[in-house]
C-alpha cells in the first residue's frame, strides 16, 4: 500500500513499511554486482515466511517511484530496459505468490534473467 508518497506494506492489518523497505535497503547496501541477487533472495525469504505479505510488499513497491528509480539505477541497464526488467520481475513474482502453492524460490533463475537483462 502507499500512503502519500511513502512505501508501506500491510502486516496483520497494520501498516508496516519495513517489509518492502528491506528489499530496497538490501539492494542499496549490497555491492553493485550483488544488489540484484541480494534483493531477490530477501524477497524469497519473506515469501517463504508469508507469500501473501511478500506479494503485498511487491505491489506496494510498484507504487513507490523513488524506490523504483533507485532500483532501476542499480540494475546497470538502460533506463527503458531497467524499467521493463523490474516491472517484469515484479509481475512474475507477484503472479507466483498468488498461486495456490507459491514457490518463488523455484523462480529465482527466471527472476535473475529478467533483472540481469538477459532477455
């Protein structure tokens, strides 16, 4: 969810900006070559614990232009390809997390292909 321009996720019916912010922070703090894989693995860890909350956090991330812009810069792709890659990865992860038996960990190679621009 977004409130104003701030990023927020919902956890047990309460706003919790930490879930979505963790993914952005991990990507920001990781060495340039590891930012993508570190962020994906943090999303997977959250999804292993609670797929529904991970999906909500990803959808919240879509509404945070500042966070998306920062992540796009970390991808090392052209602006257009970075936008498409990040949007594709978020859509893929969100769709998997909405399935009856979500297995985001099994989709990591495909997520990496999107975010590394190998498409």
